């Protein structure tokens, strides 16, 4: 092969090198501040969202590792509102067709479900293309996993796997929700989202 031919192939090599660099390697951790203790005064980039009379905050007394955890509490069994902790990831994405695994540890105090078939913890993923037009709202992929826990229980891991990661994803939003009709207090700690092999 002549030097001239190599010159013409160089852009092709660079293209494939950039494609490889734009995808995260298996085993890469996608969420930041997983043990919620990188800053004693903040759990950023975790963000809270709550409805009326839902308590949502940071516990410095109860945690699995580090020095604090997240919690969502509903002290009133007649209050049918919800609370959510969420984090958005916008870095290099897993390769299309690969998988991701979320692991979070939860602890419960006096958890009661008003609706027998409704979950007490809901983990939701929103996989969304970059907003350029109204297609941003139409082309996103959402998936959720329900967990049914009640009463009081010590730190327990929950696992969620997303298979067949789609192409053209620019944002991953993870939501940890105590849905409507759940009373008591749920804590979250050691929350990881890991890229896996195909």
C-alpha cells in the first residue's frame, strides 16, 4: 500500500476511532455521587421533586455508606401524592444494543401501600435524544420497574437491567419514586448505573 493510499484511508480510521471513543466501556459507572457523600452539604447532581405534604430530603443519621442518604416520606396514609429523586446523565453513552444495570439500596420504615397492586418503589429510566424539535418528546424511550416492599426492613438491594440500549440517546434520566398511595419513609443509598457488555 502506498503512502498516498494511506492518506486517503486516514479519515476512515479517524472516523472509527471517534466512534469508539464516543461510547463508554463496559464497567463504566454513569451516575455521579453514588454514595451521596461527596459533599457534606449537598447531594448534587441528585435533584428532588415532590408533591404536596410529601417530605423529601437528606438523612445524616441513617445511611449505608458515606455519611448521608436520600429519603422520601409520606407520614399520612390519606395523602395520595408522590416524591422523586432523579439524576440526569449526558456523557458518552453505552454502545447500541448493550445493556445497563442499576443497583440501589433501599431501607424502609412503616411502609404501607393503599393499593394492593401498586408498587412502593418505582424506578424509571428516560432515554432521550437531544432536543432539537418536537421529536424530542416523541422519540424518547421510557421504562420502569416496580418494587413491592412493605413494613420496616433494613438495607436491601434492588436491581434493574436495561437491555438493548437504543442508538441516538443523548440523555439518561434515572428516577427513584415513591408513588401515590404509599405511606412511610424510604431511604436510598449506594445508587449505581453501570454499562454492561452486549
